[in-house]
C-alpha cells in the first residue's frame, strides 16, 4: 500500500518535531554553570538565532515559501 501525502507529512512531522524538541533540550543543558562557562551574551545569541529560524519556519508554512539555509556560530 502506498503512503499518501498526508500520511507522509504526519510521519515526518512527528519525527522532525520530536528531534527538534530533543535538540532544544540539549541546548538547555548548556545552561549548567558547573559544566560550562558562557556569557549571557552567548545565550542571547542562541535565543536570537532560534527565534529567527522559528519565525522563518512559520512564514514558510503561511506563504509556502522557499528553502532557507542558515548556519549558526558564536564565533
């Protein structure tokens, strides 16, 4: 039996959103000052980058826009 476009969307959305949630949890682990040394400025850059990408993702769903490639780096 062939997978419908809707079934494919649901399968991939479940997997990708759960992967994104896990990745965000791992980023949150970086806040542990007993294991990491960071500046508040570093944390703000992380949240700014995540916020921008989430906004761009939302816009793509609204406009069926094109693919964007964005890389993040603190340095």
